[in-house]
C-alpha cells in the first residue's frame, strides 16, 4: 500500500486554506497513492480552543466536511484519513467529537472519535469534546487499518514512570489490523519525542505490525509542533522519519525495506533552538507580523533572543534597540553593537537617562527625591521606560515586540511588572531555564563566535543600579533551576528537596518567591513552550494567601 504521509502546518480556523492543501496533494499524488494521511484536527488546526463554541464556526466546519466529501469523490482511488471535529448529536454538551475521518469515493467510510481527552494544561480538550469509546479498524484495499488519535495511543504505568506503555485502545486493535495509523498533534516538549520514538519502535516489535504516526508541525500560540512523523516496520526498524520542525510530504510503503537515508533527529539543545525559531516565525506569520523589535541589553538572554529572531525572520526584519541607563556599562553597549553587526540586524541606541531623570524630577513631589543608591522604585522606572520605548516603536512601525525574560527569573518574580522583561507580544524564553539559555548560546556559537564571549562570561546583571549582579538577589542559577525543577515539575516537598543536599534557607526562599510572585505571572505575555510550561493553568497558584515553609 502506497501512503502519502502529510506532515503539514495548518492555520487555525483557515478551513478553506487547509482543504486547499488536501486538494493539492491529491492532485499531485492521488494517481499513484492508495491513502493520504494527515494529522489530528488538521481541518481546523490544533488547538481550535473557543472557536468550537461559536455557532458560526460550527456552520463553517459542516460546510468544510461537505467539501471534503466532494474532494474525495474526485479522487475515488485514494482514501483520505484526516483529523477534524465532528458535531455530536442533538443538544449534547460538549457538542463536538475530536475525530479521525476515513473517506473514499466521496463517502465517509468510518469515523473514529478520540477517547482520552487531555483535561490539563494548555489543551483542556474535555471542555470542547465528548469522548469516544474505542478504536476503529477499517478495511481498505485488502488491508485492515487500525486508527488511533493522539493520546489514545499510549499510557503511563504510573504517575512517576516516564516511559510509555500501550493504551487499551492500542491493545484492543493491534491483533485485528495489518497497520496501526495514528493521527497526532503532539506539542514539542524537551525529551518527549525521544520517548514517543522509542514507544513507536517497541510497539511495532511487540505487536508485529507496521506502525505509522503522522504528527502536526508548526506553531500555534504558545505551542510548537515538531512533526517528526515516522513509520516502523514489524521489526521496529524505521522505514521513514520525517524531518523536525518543517513540513514534509512523502510516499511511504509499510511493506518496504528499511531505508539507509533516515533523517537524523536533532540533538536535545539543537531541537530547543529549532523549536524556538519555528515558534517565533509562526507566531509572527500567523498574527500578521513580518518584523520584530527587541531590547538588546548586553546580557545573554536578549542576545540569544536576537539570534533566534534573526534566524526566524531574517536579520533584515529584526531591530535591536540598546537603551543604556546611567548604570549601563560601556561594555554592554559595545557588546550589543557587535552582536547586531555580526547578525546583520538593525541597530538603534536610545539612551534612557534623560527620560529617567525627567521621571525622578516629575515624581519627586510625590515620592520624594531620588535615593543614592536607588531602590526598587528607581530600578523599575528604568525597566518600564525601556518597555515604553519598544512599544512606541511597535505602534509606529508594526513590529512584534519580543520579550527576553527567562523561566528561572519569571518563576521567582525577578522581573519588573510592565517592564521590558515582561512586556511585548511574545515571550521567547519564558519556558527556558537560565542554565539552558547558556546552552543555547553555546549552540549558536558552534563554528564561529556570534554572541561575543564577553556577553557569555560576564556575571548576569540587570544593570539597574551600580555594580549590580543577579546573584545579589538570586541563588546561583544551577541551584535555582534544580530546585525549581524539583518543586514544580516533580512536586517534591521542601524536606525532600533539602535532603538532596540543598540549603534549607535557600529552598524556602525559592519556594516562597514562587508563591509570592504568582500575580506577576498572571500578567506575563504569551510564551513559547519548550520544557514544562510553568505558566500554564496546570501550575496556577493562588495570588493571595499565606504558606508555611
């Protein structure tokens, strides 16, 4: 059986455009292919969120499904397996199923409804969809196709177990089909694709069946989809692996021989790098932006964001603005200038000292004279002036403002509300720990020095007061990141964290800072997800209250 594996990047809500892609594929491959397979909810794009609650959108979906049948009728020799929402009967609530539709000859031959609906984090499918009850097996051209959607494929033996095990949906059809076909929209998370790849190979070997998975690629809002679709033969050998972070269309044969030209999967940090580039590019494109602006401080966070933006949008479409204050070092300004020149991005220097002095003088009757050294009030005024400058450039010229606040600092509130590190249209590093920022810098500098060595080696500093460093306020980043991971990701208690060799006072300070600064995170800009998404609903904490640590 010749199968067209279509790892595509749909646009949410663009039903006509997404259908056009199906028609184009059939026009080019329909004469020779037996089956076209597309990702989960491809018709609407994933995730459609609250669009599913709009009555006008329901009408558009129904019209699109009718057009899909008409397209299928024009290519009667090719089956179409595609993800789409389908209306639930009557006045039930929710009013949709998350479905895989199998069409052939203009008729809907089978509908498979997703059973396990993620109720957590950014997905919350259970709000919009009703669950299905079992997986389907479809007979087509002498082959039995076992159809599964997304999370119906796998389970975890326990909450603490990382490796995946076959779900009841998979075990229920594996012995009754000749090929397992999974339609997916699995967002990229650091390390997740490795688990999924191992699971696919192991499942093919266990059930002695070819195993095909077609995953969405592209970025929608915070979510990034890596693609990396695959086909394994019954021995668990890869017959095809789609490239990561780009569209791919390939004709594959489940009965073919293993290829010596399998696309290598990117190493971990290179995958994060590519994911963030795709996230910036699609966030800009799908929101109507062609250019971006960011503050370039001379620190490592903004340097990494500048490099990512240049790679995503082209250096000619990026403006880097350095905004020195009375406390900015000459080195920071010159390092920023050097980085911008190396990348070929636009560069602008706007000193904020005159604005800062005007603020202090204008506010003196109300908050008193400026202090020496300045306090948090004066530090935050500088950060907010910088944010205002970037937003003014955005308003005037239509730039997307990219934020550079990292996950470590956001989680303990080491950021200025309405300041430059929390303002803009997209937080590029808000799910990237500080230690990983350094790893990304090393990835960027492989082969040649793009980010000046001085930016990487100097102690991190907000430069909002004389001789300031981050470590005046924060624990060392390797300690901070490890404690945050233990507390937020692994849900360890303060006592368990301390038992791993961390200072009790340090652990208590970090945990209290996380809870104390939740109000800031409620107001942070959307941020690209690449690790554990600590800003999502799953991690939401009370803004008020009192904890005992």
